[in-house]
């Protein structure tokens, strides 16, 4: 199974042009696609519904979307009829395989006075993989500081940790089976999980440690049995040996003129031995970030999770 995460910068490429066809081309080879910075009805990107456009460009994919920022963008047409629409900015998950269920969660927001701070969210999808259902999460964390990201990481880790004990989208029985509440089989909420996205921290930072485990000088990363491992490291790479946000893109955005890694895929310990390989597509130019591709052994129904 090929899995990719990509901050698409609302379709704005490194050449300063908006081109969602280029965005779709960069990820079309994936089986599961996690996208960040997907927007709907913003002037800067042509007032288009990027979710609908991406779904049209990638028609063989199931998809779910979770806006963090959600504001009114309604207007009245030439007949004075109200056209209801929302100006949204959020995250998206796409899958060639059925998405059994999904949930969106708002993450803690820091109320700044002058700096730009937006509502951000975590998107969960339970995907019906051949080897068994897997929870896949797409996230985009605050760009402002470690102090604004810390509460978001604590919140998302708690959400992910609690999910299996909460059960699926519906669970249990009903006193009146004919009422229709238990239509179909009870949906799963499996323990195996992946967390992907633009997390806006660098390897070795305090926020990285919160997810990957603290670093012991003598014993390496202290990973909990039900915790996350960095798929990049699981595949045999060094923690600092990667660039997903190149210097040229950072400088264009007014940031530091340095190569940086901000985009990750973490897997729970029960998925670590399923990681075959991982690489960064350094040639992609559809955004200021680079796609991160993970090849995982999840396509064999005879090797269940």
C-alpha cells in the first residue's frame, strides 16, 4: 500500500501559480492520501471549492474533509437567491479503499492579539485495508510556536489514545432493532493507527519527543507499547536526515532560509513491522512542502493485523 502526506498550500506552487491539476498529479499514485491546507471559496485561490476539484481530479478515491476554519462566504445571485457557502480551510483524507467512518476534532487554539492564529483540526478516518481496518489521521498544527503546538499535541494524542475504548461510530445494541439505528455491522475502531501531516516542528524538538517518545542518552527513544514510532526512522533513516520544507520555499514565505523537516508519518508499534520503505519526493513543485511517501505491507488479506 502506498500512503502519502502532502501540505498542498491550497494549490499554490513554487512558481506562484495555483494549479490543482499539478497537485493531484503529485499524489495520484497513492492508495491513501493525507492532505493539509485544502481550502474552499477563498479569493486568493479563485473562489473555487478545492475539495470538489480534487475529488473530480481523483475520481477513484473515497474522501472526507474536516475544516478547521469555517466562515460564512454566502452571497445572493442575480435573482437575489441566497447561495449558501462556507469559506473553509482544513485537512482532507482520500482513499482508494472504503472509508468506514470518520470524525473531525477541533484542536486547542491560541488567541493572539496581532499574530495570525486560526482554528485547526484533526481528521480521523477508519479505512478498510485488506489486512484489516486501520485508523488514519491527518493533522496540521500551529505554525506560531512550540507553546501553541504543545496543547494541540496533547489533545490529539488523547483523542487517538481514547478512540479504541470509545468504540466505532456506533457500538452496542438497541432495545428496538427495527428502529434502524443498528443498520449494517458495528463499525470498528481498531488499535493500529497512523498519524500524518504538517506538524510544524523539527526532529528532536520537544514536540517531536511528545509523539516519538523522549530520548535517553544511553537507550534511544523510549517508545510506549501503545505509542507512535517515526516511520522514517523505522525504515532505517536518521531522524535529521530529511527535508520536507526546502529553504527556497521558506524564504519565499518570509521564514528562515534553511532546509527543514515539518512533515511526518508516525505509526503505532503494531504497524512498525509493516513499514517497507519511505521517501520524500524532492522534485514535486506543487507546494512549498514536499510529499512524504510511505510503502506499507497492508495489502495482503492473508496477513491480518
